[in-house]
């Protein structure tokens, strides 16, 4: 379809992080943007502040006020199939497309850089968007999180170049045709969609074949794919070398296929973030950005909200929030916090996300969560799912070999944290635990 002929773009699930980035994009390009979401959030309020109309009732009478000829309807797979408005638009013959299909349409006529992988997409995409922006590239970057540098999930500096997350959920990334693409990881996830790790791996292989003519694929060293390799302290095409930590900042060199970039600085903790920075740098180098500008841009990168985000950082107490919701992501957070605070007691507060993921990776979660000095476990956040019999936080807790563990609820969470006397507190998870962070922060700041 021709997006230039569209007058109104209607979003069902406009409050989603990926959907709201698209809403901002169309609003910036002078489209009439309207949307539905089931609850009011900081994201929906930020859209309203831009002048975007958002409503919160699933009402097909509201939908009936739009012209079929000039309205594009965008929905997320998280929307229930019986949603009244979605079915109204489908039944009336409106143009109804998934978010991933819209990303494919927007980016097909741009020079597209796509970031795929079961972990690291959002941080890598935001670093990449920031590097290109600071190198004056005419880029639009669609982010799966809120960038601390731009306080937005959209970086808008032109339209010739696009940066996108290539999301494996629902095989969404197969709608993209990038010029440069990377794959950061292929660990088993979304088994409710794929059924097996082998099927997920095949989908990543299919994505690797989606490159435009003369396109380039970057792969983390060790993955079973052919491409330009990258890694930390190994013999990859792009490699981080000579790592030091100075005042909480990584200082390191990067070996490229043609040269060595020396004395680079990066402020996010954790080897996983260093790996994300490396691949964003490698893709920017291949695009043609000047090395000196890239070094300066990398040092100025501030991070993504809910990705190892500091909320309290004093000599005596640290409070960090992170989106980690997969065992490998929890392992990465654990590595980062131990590297930065090797002699401190660490309390993890974890909210499992999805019954299916908890069931599929229960043993792996048990191993990851046992590594912390103490653990508080909240109830499972269901998101789009109905409960699975026998799959509960209590069931998961029984598997975790940690003497300092307990189930807690949101009502007594703050008092339990205060009583813990931990030096470092981590809140972890992809559900609504993020909404508790400001309350925890306020209470702990008053207490200290």
C-alpha cells in the first residue's frame, strides 16, 4: 500500500513500546493519529501530550467514525482476537496490518539497519541509533525502549536511513529486508510460538536470508551462521580488547578488519552491554561513520530506561531496575552487578513474565535466581496468557536453591526491602514491576 495516501492511522494497542514509536513517527509525518489501549500509562499520556487522541474502551461505535478509504489500522499480536474494534475494522474491510508489516513498509525504501536476537535488541538498537544520529546520518530509529539520551522510543533525524529491532516474536522480523543486519543471540524463547528451539533457530536462518542485494550480516562469534563476526576478547572480525574499568566506565580497544580503535569509553555496566556496544559500533563503521565521531558518540550514550537503570547510587546503597525476563538476561544482570559491586550483598526482586515462559525455563530460572544473595519473588505477570495449572511463583520458588528466598506481594514489597538491609537492590522483570519502581525509589530515598 502507499502510505502517502493515508490520512488517519489508527492503533489498537497504542501504548505498547513498539506501537507508540510508530505512532510518534506518523504524528511527526503529519498523519492524524488515534489509538486504543486498555489502560492509561506514562506512554499513553506522553502520546496525549503530543496531541494524539487515545481512548481506553473497547468500543466498535468509536471505530465507526472513521473513513475506510483513508484510514490505516495497525494492531499488535498482543491484542485479543475477539477485540471489538479490531473485528469491526476487519469486518468493514479496512486496511488492517500488523505492526511488523508497517515497519516493513516504512523501511523497504530506506537504507535499513536491523538488530535481531533473543537478547540485546533494544539496547543495541538504541546505541546504533545514537551513534548514527551523532554522526549526522539522516536516520529514523524505532526503539523497543525509552532512550535516556532522547527521552523517547523514536530518534528522528531524517528518513533516508532506518534502524529497527527485528523481533522474532510471531516471526515479525520476516517482514523486513535490511541492508545491514546483526544477530546477537539465538537462545530458546517464545516456545509458545515456535514449539521448539530448532524451529526458532530456523526462523533466524530465514531472517538471515532477508538481506537486500549486497547486504551484510553480522553474527556474534559462535552462532551457527555465516557473516561478519564480533566478540569480546576473541579472534572475531570485530573484537573488544584490553578491557579496563575506570570509575565505573569500561575503557577498551576495538580491533576491526582494517585497524584498531583505541581507548574507547562506554558507561553501561556488564559484558553483555559491552557486546551490544561492539556490534552497534561495527555496524556504524561498515555504514561509513568516521571513527573519531563514533568514539565521542559512544562515550555520550546514557542507556535505555529499565536496562540496568540506576535509581539510587550512593556509597552505601544502590537501587537498580532492569527489564530482564529470561534466564540468560538474568545471568547477564548478575554478572554486571557482581563486576561493579564485588563485595556488596545483593537482593533481587523478580516478577516472572508469562506462565508459558516460566514453565518452559523453570529449571534455568532456578539456577539464575539462586546466584543472588537473597531473592524476593512476586506473582507471575500473565500479560496475554491464561494461567497454566500448577505453574505458579510458589512452584518456581521451591526449585530455587537459595536459603534467603521468599514470596512477597506488591503491598508489602517496600517494607520487605527495607527490612532486608541489602547493599544493592535489583528489581527485575518485564511485567508491571516497572510501575513499582518510582514508589520503591521514593520510599528508600526517604529512609536513607
